[in-house]
């Protein structure tokens, strides 16, 4: 199957072979998308318009509480001692 090319070396889009090739590719893409597993969302967290986690929801409040606890623990005496003697 010799596909005709244009002067610049690209495939000639007007030929029957090119059109058949494009049809096969489209058919293959459609079949692949049907068999592909649907993507599940990365997270179910409710987000604000800017994309940040909405802190008004239950999950957002839990996240905020964990982050506050982590910030508090970061400056604890034990952690400061660990940082001093690394």
C-alpha cells in the first residue's frame, strides 16, 4: 500500500488510502475508549472555586484539625531536641 505524498513529504489527504487509514485509526480509538476502565476521581473532597479543599465540610474540618495538630507537634520540645542533635 503505497501512500502518495505531497511535495513537502506529508501524506496526501485526498487519496483513498489516507482516508481508509484515518477511518481505521478512528475505529481503533473508539474501541480503545470503550474497553478502557472508567477513571475514578482522584478524591471526593468538596473544593472551592480556586481548587482548595472546602473547610466548611466535615472532611475539610478534619483535614484542618490534622494539619493544626501537625503544626503544633512540629514545634514540640521533643522535635526541637531531635532537630538540634541531628
